[in-house]
C-alpha cells in the first residue's frame, strides 16, 4: 500500500485530531503537542492515550482521506465507521431506501473500482490499520513506558488492527468458507513510510489468521476499565472475536465463551435496555458495550452520523429510510421493538412504514456493539454445539424482555437456527447490516419483496457481496494488477 507521508499524517493526526475539547468520554485537551516526534508521542502514557483517543475520533470523522489539504471532501455516506455499517444495512430486504443518500448501496451499484464507496472503505480501514501499526511499534520501541503500559497499548493496537482487517475481509473478499486461498487483501504489520512499496495480496486464510492471533494475543492484556464506552476494553475485544468466529464457523465453543465474556454471562440481565422507544441514542444504557459518544458540540458528527440522521422522519434530516411491511409484520403488537408507523399515508408501497427506533440530534450516541447481540451469538453457538435447549433459553431471555407475551420457542434443527437469525434482524435492524452479514456468511441469497423501490435478488455467493479492489491501489501497488477484479 503506497501511502505517501503517512507517518507525517499520523503525527499530524496526534497533534490535530485529538486536540479537541474533551468531554466525559474523552481526555482533557493535550497541550503544546504540535510537531511532536514519535519519540515524544510514545514517551508518556497520557500522550499515548491521546493518540488512541484520536483514533476513536477518526472513527466518527466526517471522512476525508487528506487531513492536510484544508478541504472537506466527505459526504454522509463516508461519515466514518457507521457509514460503512449503514451501507451494509440497506443492502437487504428489511429496510427500503428512498432515492437519496446511500442510494447506490441500496441498489447494489456501489462496487466499481473507482467509486466513492470503494475508495472510502479501502482507505478508511487501511488508514486506521496504519495508525494501529504506528501505535504498536511506537509503544514497543519506547524506552520510557513501563511494561504494563506497553502490554495494554500494544493490545489496544492489535484489536484495532484486527477489527479493520476484519472489515476489509468482509467488504473486499468472498465468504471465508467459499475459498480461503483467494488473495485480494494485502497485509501490513508495520507502519508505512513515503518509500513503502505495496505488499502483494495475501490468501484470505492468512488475513483471518492475523485477525484471530491479534485478538487472542490482545485480550489477556486488555483492562476491563476504560475512559468511556467509546473505547475498546476486554469485553469489546471479546465481542469482536465472537463476531469473527461467526464467519469462520470453526470454533463455536470459543464463540460462546467470547460472547459470554462480552455480555457478562447472565443473559436475562444483559438484554435489559431503556433505549427502545426513547431514540436509541444513549451510550450509558447498560445494554451498550461500545458506541460513538456525541454531545452536540465539540463531540458531534452533525449530519453525517448514520443511522439516526438517515432513518428519523420526525426531525429535519435526510428522512430517507423506510421499513418493508413484511418485516414489520414479523413483530407482535406487544413487542417493544415494533416502532413502525404509517406516517405519510402514502399510496407508494415502499413509503408505507417508517420507524422511530432512532431519534436524530447532534448529541445522539450511536451503538457499535450491544450485549443483546452477544446473547444471540451465544444462542447461535449453542445451536451449533447441539445444545438446543440452551439455545432456546438464551433466545427466550431476549424475546421475553422485548415482548411480555413471548413464548419460549419449540423449534428444532434448521427452524431453530432460522429463528435465531430472524431475531438478530429484529433486534439489530438499522445498526450493523446484520441481514447482509448473515446472508454472506451462511451463503444465503438476498431476495427482495416487490414492495421495494429497487426489487432484486442477490444470489448466494454473488460478487455483489463484495467490492472491487480500489483502482488507485492497483495503479500504485506494483504487486497488484487489474486481473484481481476479474
């Protein structure tokens, strides 16, 4: 990956991005850091922490691939991590997108090698990977940090690196279990420099081996405590590991134990949430493990933060996302998640229902991971471990909290797995692109109902489940050529 002056950008990133007035979620503003060298950045725990804080801030940035040119070239569909999640969200059948923002993602017309979606997704993930590599190397080489501090921050760097290689594998490669030898994603474990030459793409198996080794090595050295829920800790890293194992599908026991380490082991208490019906915008909710904090002023993504700004029709915003009536009908009338309304009284089928799950404001916090998701991962893992009674019990822990009239499932076999996957869609709609994620990893088609604005079928294992490799990367990397997109 040929990224010119990326180390200079990383230092500017420390000096500029993290120097915001910080709130309950972030550190006090670091002083006199302009022009810091790496030897200074990694000489003191508080400055290293500021560097990490800057990475989290970059997650929710109004994404611009050049911080130094003075021009903001971002758009709402490149609004940081959640823009990537929302692009996945509206590729399925459950939600319907108006001809507004994210319209090319909705129509599955977003994978061209020079398209904005491809450019953003490639550069966003690799830039964070490089910051993670800068962090790991800088901390490891420091003669000023104590060993405990080194272990903690190297672990944080490895989790960031693993998380973003996971996103690249999901976005730019076919399903892992289709062909683990396919090579589309270069691996970098050291910081890039202006003289760096791009690495050749690595087999998908190598990419996942790095992801898994980074997470497994990091988790023991991560603390439980953290500055706020915007930060990664041991529970969040276990949750990321559980998600990865949903894709590899080769260690369901570890998927279960990782999910339990994330949600705390008591499913009935883990799933309790006060966010339903209240805008889904409060990071302090005990169900939330990880999220983007916003305060409406110095910590805000303003009109860039999906899903709230895209899905809320009751506040001046994009008002662009509707709900498939067939998805609405999956919810019982006593389910607190049934937050759907025929708001416009429209005769246009796709505009019949909206949801007020998400209330938009500049101070709306955004979920990245919840305990309820981890409980459902545990249920899925128990199913694959042939513990169907345990799977049904875990499933009912969530269902009974969301619906006082819920009855424990009597399904078995494939019907039970299908019920778990449907419950994931009902619980997580609008958040993570779970419908697309599950279809890809289980090799299922996406079949849209006729009510959609763009009705289509994406066959199982279709190339539409992944993006082309960025053309500018192919042009700049001598170890990659155009045949990679054939």
